[in-house]
């Protein structure tokens, strides 16, 4: 019997998800033994044409990481969808936009202007030329993908069977998913989030939690925190209450507040709104003036509460 | 055609909904733009409900609860008191005018205040114009 075919692709991502796959260490050999890897731009030299030449639905599983930022990302999303039986949004970018989607808080024009004209490190030549999708050169016309106005998650462009959250997904969780698939058990219902828990990060966090009554918020550099007590109790904005479990509270264990990369917990539509709800319950103030002062201490609320989930949140972007 | 704002009202069962009821039985006229959803407590109004309302086409969201100290569940409205201003900051960051979200305390005996507030909010939203949210 031929081995099942596996493809891995990266769209608008940093490459961390690919490293996380390799971080399953020697078990990667088991993956190579069990699957025929047909496409993996970061590690193997296959071309897009090779995939186009394949029959539709001939890839058994495609782990697709990265958000949809430009026309190439979108083209490949459609291509991998057509060729794969099971398409998995792998990692926070593909699942919910992640860091690239914070670009949805500004416009394409503002981004290009900053990068190619205004930023101090930019040497402006030719009056600051923006990248063009088509450029004529003596050797012929060259083409680069078109950058889109809005960053999207994978499931906003094509249908997706499963999601594996995390920035990046934890190697242990990745292996658990692969092991499950290899075991030949029936696959979970379409739309499931795999490789994660169904509670919140707080549930896995070993720090001691007390009755929360917050009067002040601090940035991490402003205080020295007690390593045994809940970070939120100590005034650090920790996304734990609004974040899905699955990472075993990696960041809080390393004295860093949860940043929310595993996305919203089950049945929660909007991570940022849930965080507002959670913080509203634990702040200890009633006077408007005092409240506003406390809120002022939360640096960049939208960027903090939606650091990973903006593209997949209800509002998705800043209104132009 | 003139613009008629759509306003979603989350009213607590014990005070504000009764206040709205009183306005009705007292035949106090008020703008018909408020679509009321009754919740057991203003503290039950998850910020998600409010954001979802905007997504589904609301031009404004009005949350009403019992006066502070009068909450049927002792402190539900204190949570609302803290959530709404924080959420206002968040929707402002999303490029939505924070005036589109309003919180007021209306007791069961304040039918006239209810009608006044609804008229005020409706006028405010009429001035701001339709929200026309762009999601993509």
C-alpha cells in the first residue's frame, strides 16, 4: 500500500511553525517513514508546478501555516485546498491571523509609506518607489505578488477541516495529532480544534490564584513578580483567562504573562471581548476617574487583547 | 429616505426592563429605534454581545441596568460599570465612535427617564449616521 501523502506549506508566516514541526526531533523520521512528503518549501525542493500537476484530492493531509496576506498566499491556499483531502490551518497565523494580522489596525497605504518612505532606516531613492506587481526589465517582465489591504485567516479564503492553534503549536501537541492520524482512528468532526485543550490557560497554570482585586496594572519591566502567584493577581495583563489551554502554561511558568497565542477558548467568539469581560470582573474601582486611570495603565489594549486573533475576531480590522 | 438608526438595547430584567415597561403603560412617547433584548442582569451582557450587535448591523448599543447599589444580584452592575468603559476604548481602537455604545442606570420607576434616554441616543445616532461596518 502506498504511503499517505503529506504536504506542508507556509504563507504569511515567520517560519516558526516549520521549526516547531522539526522540534518533534527524531520523531520526524517516523513522520518521513509513515508519510510521503510531497511538498515542503522550507525543507524540500518541490515546485508549485509539481503540485499543479497532481490530481485533485491526491494529498491526504496538508498542514498549512501562515495567514493570507498577498495574492501568492491566496493562490496557494486555493491550490492546496484543491489538491488536499484534509486541509489543516496549522498554527496561529493560518487559524486566526496572528501577528501579521495586526496590520489590520492600519492600512496598506500607511504600511507602504512607512516602509518605503518614512522609516528612518529607509534610504529614499527615486522619490520612494513602492513595489510594483509588474516591472519591465531588459530580460523581460518580472512579477511579484500583490499585497492585500486586509490580512485574512486561511478559513476566510478556503474551507478548512481542522485547526491547530499556537504560535507556534507545541511540538508535543503536533506529535499527538500526527500519532492520532497514524493510529487510523476515525478523524474528529470537521471544524475541530486539534492539538489543544478545551479549558483555559489558567487551568494549566501552576501559579496560585487568589480573589482578584486589581487597582494597578504594570508592564513586565515595572515590577518584580512573585514566581508562585498568579501574574494577573499581581497586575500583569495576562491573557490566560481568555486563552485556550494546550501549551501547559509555558509562558507563565517562565515568568512571562500569557500572550494568548492558543486563541480563544471553546465557544468563545472573540478573545478581546472576553478579556474585557474578565478584566471588568476583577478591577477594584467604582469611580469613573479612578477607572480611567487604571485603564490608562493597560498598554495598547487592542494589540494586547487581539495580539493573535485579530483577523478571526468579530470585527477583524480597524474601520478605514 | 431618511436614515433611521438601529439601536440594540440590553436591558436588565429587574430595573430597566420594568422602567421601559412603565414608559409603555404610562403612554410616554419615545423613538421606536431601540430593539430591546432583556437580560437577567446588565452584568450578563458579555462584551461579545455588543461587538456582535455592531457586526450584525446595529448603529448603536444601549446597555441599561439598575442603579449602583440596587443590583438584584448585589454586584452585577458594578462589573458592567467597569466593562463598558474598557470596551469603549477597544471599539475606539477599532475605528468605531465610542458614542455608539452607551451605559445608563434606569430604575423600574424611571419610565420618563427611559423615554428621554432613548430619544437622546436615537438623535445622537442619527447625527453620527449609519455605521456601515467594513469587515473585509
